[in-house]
C-alpha cells in the first residue's frame, strides 16, 4: 500500500468535503416539493422560456412574433449594445 504525505491526504479530504457540499446543494436545488406545502414564492418563469411560444394574451401569431421581437430587443439593450437605424 502506498504511503502518501499528510499534505496530500488533507487536500484530498478538503476536496472530498467540498464535493459532498456541492452535491448536497445540487440535490436540494432539484428536490421535488409538494406545491401545497411549499412556502417559497411561486415558480419564477424565465422570460426566455416564453420566446416564440403562444401565450394566452396573444390573439394572433403576429402578436407572438411581435412580443418575442420586443423581448429580444430589450435583452440586447440591457446588455449595453447599441442599435442603429
């Protein structure tokens, strides 16, 4: 059996504990929760999930297209890019 220096063993233990903590955090993030017992705020809808998808307030397909275009342009504006005529 190989003998490792104490530095390598301690680094391995700290790395292993960091991996365990990260795994717990990921598991908590994706854990299923009952909606009737959930005390957190409602599910946050990412605006990117609604791009190009017909929403109940859209009367025609053009409404969906225009809403998507305006959302994409506002995302471009928020990132600091300049639009030219």
